[in-house]
C-alpha cells in the first residue's frame, strides 16, 4: 500500500493493488473492466475496450461475497484522469455499505477474500 503520493500523483491515503473483474456503468451501458487499485477516495480501472472521458460520472460495480451471499456494491464516481489503458476515479456520495466495503478492501490482509466471485 502507498501512503504518500509521488510528485505526479494527486491522491492521498493508502491504496490496495488488486486485480478484480468489475463493471463500470457510464449511463449508456454497463461495461466489464478490471479494477487495478483501490483506496478510500477512489480507484483505477483498466478500460482497454472502451474510453471514458475526464469529468464523466460513472458507477463502479463490484460483486462481493458477504455473509454467505453475493452482493453488488455500487460506488458512484467521477473520472478525474484518463490514460490509454484506463481511468482514475474519485468516489462521490458513498452509502454506508460502500464505505464499509472500501475500508475492508483497503485494510484487510486478504482483499481477495471479500471478492470471492469474479464475473
């Protein structure tokens, strides 16, 4: 996990490097992508198969295994930076479940345990 941003980074707080299949909803369609890292304030998703524009509002959807059930957790976000292979997202207006899930994903020793089932 990273605590301090590099001179080119604009994010603060710990980040968890992760490789999980998720969905991004850009308001037009729900698209499959790969979550590459996640923190309490945002995430980076790999979007090789579709472009996202800086400033666009999206919803990141992660399928989790919680309390013996599969749950879809939704993270409203805004695209704050784009790269050829993906987009950096900043989370907006998270509900209590999304906040709790973020803490678990960022701070647990095995975040893959929470995300048992990939799409």
